[in-house]
């Protein structure tokens, strides 16, 4: 499988999992968290699909396309190792949808980082809430659920409290 195939599978899976999670959490209250702004493509998709919901974006350095840059009050700037614990103090366990796409090209590093932040992400999710991740996560009390039909296994993961 070429790198192009892997990239396309990741994008298709991100969209499929996000659309599934948006639908499955419709009507739930509480904030939505986007972990890793990057270019802002998934943030843009999320705000288009959920214009009525409050989205906060966690990013250490904003360098997104101006067309998909969150406002200052939507942005939680800093390293997620610091900002996730601070978000727990600020919001408590209220997020009903968390999307994480924090990884780079090094799969081993991505996996180590996912292990590190799993215990920081887990307490933020409200009962019934969903967490969508590009990397496998390591949660104690969230269960992994089946992917929607058009997502590619291994390219996206969905967890539920
Ligand atoms: C792959 S990009 C996200 C791409 C995004 N989903 C999109 O559609 O454009 C990953 C982002 O996560 C951010 N990131 C990685 N590690 C981080 C950390 N420890 N704290 C905060 N942001 C981090 C990077 O700066 C980068 O912007």
C-alpha cells in the first residue's frame, strides 16, 4: 500500500468517524474538544457539521489555514500534557465529543504519546460521550466501539464512555 493510499484511508476514516460521532452525540450538551489543529481541516469539518456546539481547539502552535483558524477564545494554546489537566479543572467531565489527531510520521512516537495522554483525555469525557482518535488509545474505562462501514480499520478508533 502506497503512502498515498495510507493518507487517503486516514482522511476517509477521519471523516467517516467524525460524521458518525457528530450524529451519535446529537442533542448532548457540553463542549467538543479538537486535539491538534494542524491545517484546520478536521476543525473546519467539525464546525460545519456542528454549528450549534461549542468547540475548543487544543494546539501548541497555531499554523492553520486562515480559512480554518479558530477564534482566540476557542483556542486552548499550549502542550496538551499541560492543557488537558487544566481543562479538567475548567470543564470537569463534560466533553461529549473529543477528536484527537496529534500524531506525526513516527508511528512508535505516536503510540508512546497516545499511551501518555490517554489518562489525561479519559476523565474529560461525559457519560455517553465519544472519543475519536487517529491513534489507538489506552483507556481504563472507555470501550472501543465498531467503526462506521466506510472507515478503514486501524486508521481511526472510536471509544465510548
Ligand atoms: C496531524 S496535525 C492535525 C491535523 C488536523 N487534524 C487537520 O485536519 O488539519 C497534528 C497537530 O497536533 C499538534 N500537536 C502535536 N503534539 C502536540 C502537543 N503535545 N500539544 C499540543 N499540540 C500538539 C501539532 O502541532 C499539529 O498541529
